[in-house]
């Protein structure tokens, strides 16, 4: 399985708390080999993806070039579970998350995406 494609958020949590699905039900994440765009009727965020070689689990950095996070770089780990893509982002630091879970009073953001392009 690969990251490239269109993905819809199925569920998400931030800092140990589940987020209501109504907050992201119109969002679509589109990724190719080295870039991403987050759409919500129009592009609201876009930037670059860079794999971190030799990481286990698989890891990457995400650098926003457009949108509310412009100029910021986030570290994340990811895995596939069946046809789902699970990404855990560290929105508050420059280290990789240690696991696929969030903890209260942190900016760890865990998202389960469903592929929507076949």
C-alpha cells in the first residue's frame, strides 16, 4: 500500500480526546510522492512530505507551504491497517511520536483515513 491517493478522515483524536466527525466530514487529504493538499471545498493547506529513511514504524516530516500552518514542520509516524492509513502527528514538537496513541495535555494528533480513490 502507498500514501499516494485521496483520503478521507474516518476518525481523529487530539491530546487523548476524540474529535467530532462533523469537524472534518468535508475534508479530503490528497497525497502524491512528495506533496500533499488538504481540501475542504477549496485547498486549505498544502506542502511537502519527506520520508525519514530507516524509521520503524515508517515516518515522515510534513512541511506546510500554504495555509494556517505555513512554515511549520510536523513529525509523524504512519502505518496501514487493512485499507486504512493511520497517521500520528506531533503537532507540538520536533520529535516523532512514540506510538499510535495520544495523551492528554499533548499535541499528539491521531487520524484514521479511508482511501476514497479506489
